[in-house]
C-alpha cells in the first residue's frame, strides 16, 4: 500500500533531532520507531499516533482524529488522524509531541528470534 510521502517528510523533519530513530515498513505503510518502540506512522493518508491511553478520550475530540481500527476493532492507545487534523503546524506538532511524550512509557514489542 502506498503512503503519503509528503506526510512522511513532515514527520521525518519533526523527528530529525531523535538519535535512536528508525523507519520500518509496517501495517501497509510506514512506521517511525523511536528508541526501538513504535511511535508514529502513516497508513495511506492518515497519521497513526501511539499515545498514552489516558490521553485518548481527549485526543479523539480533536479535528480529524478517530480510533485506530486497523484490525476491525479499536486499539487502545492508537489514533488515526486525517489531513484535516494536520493542516496547521500547531495541530501537527500536537500529535508529534503527544507521541513523543508517551514513547518513554510505551512497552517495546517482543523481538522476533
């Protein structure tokens, strides 16, 4: 599946200061791993945000946000944000900062052997 390269470049620029950053093809899109943990990604034209589940209800009130239902049911702590919620730099920065704030608390996925 193709993903929005313009959005990918915006995310790359905003995460350029991160030392332990890796890009991985995942979920049919692109995922940015921070400190070996999924942080933010792109699926088609939407940004996928991994956030603190405690912040999810408030975050979902923002324009363009919806629960991440990639598997057919909502995943706690994951939110999709469409272009309407990312147009302004302040809105885009809100989501990036929310993802980065949760990253130190997020659990790493198990490594495949």
